[in-house]
C-alpha cells in the first residue's frame, strides 16, 4: 500500500489504512466517523480520498483471463445491439451496467436478459422520436 500513497508519512499512512478499514463496518455512524477521520487526516497533505483511489486503480481495464474469455463462436447477436445502445445518452446507470455486463456474456441471453435488452432498445427508439 505504501507505493500507492507515497505522499503520506508512514505514521499517517498506517492511520489512514486503519481508518479506511472501518468504512466496511455495518454501523452507519462508524462508517461516517471513519470517512470524516480520513478526510481530516488527508487535508494537511492536500489530497482527497478520491485522488488516492484514482492513483490506486488501474487506468485501463485489465484483460479477461483466457479461461473466462467469451467464446465468439457461442456468442449470440446481442453484443452489437448492446454496443449500439451503450452509444446512446438516454440510459440510466443500471441500464449502462446491464449492457456492459451482457457484452461479456458467453452464449445466448436468457429470456429475462433478452426482454430487458428489448425494453432498453424500445426506450431509446422512443426518445429519438
């Protein structure tokens, strides 16, 4: 973790790691207090949690492991449709996540997935009119 947060002295880095661990608590008050403590700890270093997370996460998506790579021979025709829908601006976050997930779906869509894709396409078509 030290390589991810080179701007913090070791003592503050250890305190931040302990504080951030409390963010997974099932007690809302504890989570809120931990978030506030992390913000206070980072303020003197002129950085934010968002900046630290941005540094910690890779900039490009990692490739699929070969064992889990979708088989193009088994893929149905839903991928071009999903890509086309993703290019539109009339989508909410859930719809974008759904479309992104079916891009990686190996094989034909389930009936529920197909119905949702159809509904998204209908929504986009209606918005165009």
